[in-house]
C-alpha cells in the first residue's frame, strides 16, 4: 500500500509538471521555468518502480502500478482515446521492465541493485516518455502550430542568424545592411511557409515524435541517475530489514567438450 501511495504522489507531481510545461509554451516561445526538483522527482519515481517490479516479482504488482500511473495520467490529461492507448502501453512496458529485472536476478549468483535497476529502468523511462509524447500530441502548442499554418515566430530569429552569417559579411555595416538581412529573412521564411503549408496539419504527430526522440536521446542520463538512487533505496530497504538476502546452494550448468 505504501508503495502505491508513493508511486501515486510521484506520478502526480511528474505529470503536473509536464502539463504545466505543455500549457506555458507557445508556437512563438518555447520558454518555461525549469524545476530541478521535477528531475529529482522523476528519477526517484523510475527507481522505485524499477526496484519494486523486480523485487516483488508479481504480475499483479505490474497491473496495480501501471494502473496507478495510467489513472493519474488520465486524470491530468483527459480520458481521450489516445490517452487510453498510452495507459495500455504502460502496462506492456512495465511487464517488459519486470522481465528484464527478474532475468538479471536469475542469471547472477549475487544480488546487485545497480545492474537490476540498469536493466529495468529503460523500459520504465520509455513508458513515461511515451505518455509525455502523447500529451504533447494533444497539447495547445501542437494545435496552435497546426492551425497557424506557418512556422513559429521563433524560427524567424533563427533564420535571421543564418542569413547574417551567410550574407552579412559581404555587405558593409549600416541601415542598408540591416534592411537587406531583414528582407531576405522574411522572404526565406515566407518560402518555407508556402512549401510546408500542406504539411502543417501533421504538426501534432511530428511534434510528439520529435519530443520522444529528444527525450530518448537523453534517457541514458536518467538511467544512471536512477541507478544511483536505486542503490540508495535498496541499501535503505536492506538496513531496515524490509528485505533480506540469504545465501543458498544452486546448481549451475557447465559446457563439456
């Protein structure tokens, strides 16, 4: 019961922050207030889930834990069809995480929390990144880009930087130079808008997929942070007597040629 309450609290804090970010950013600006505590919260959440699914080794626990996470996600982001698919994906990925964790225990003669969390955490992290991507797919910023039918205004500054680096050095400094750079920038942006106009309707899935790729590219950081926290949690559980490690004789296979 304590495990489910902790998962509930941490999941609620995580999805609350994701909801804040997706609602504060706009097509004109992707600025938001970064909260370090949100990263700490996510790392602890991944560590707790990875360890619990592996240590208790019960399929029922997978259903309960994924149910808690899925319920919180649905409460925060709505009971849409896409979100139900996301909640179902969590069950499959948590089952995969448990399989990897148990496999790690069965294949070793000594219990090592570092390798256990390292094997189970990627699937748990992927589950939360999938949910985050689904939330981004339905976010106001994704719908705003699709409805605007043009590149975000932030892209104009990016394009201006490119134009300055390409042609700025060939024109003497002065009002004429600034005018040429501004005109070339606007014309280039307009050409891109004309070319991409038929495809802006696909902005939500592209944004969601792009966000997932970015997050997954950073997943190794969260894996190793989760390993460190998981080792600490395992040590605390062991010292408090919540879990015990005993030695026993086991049979091992050997290859004879």
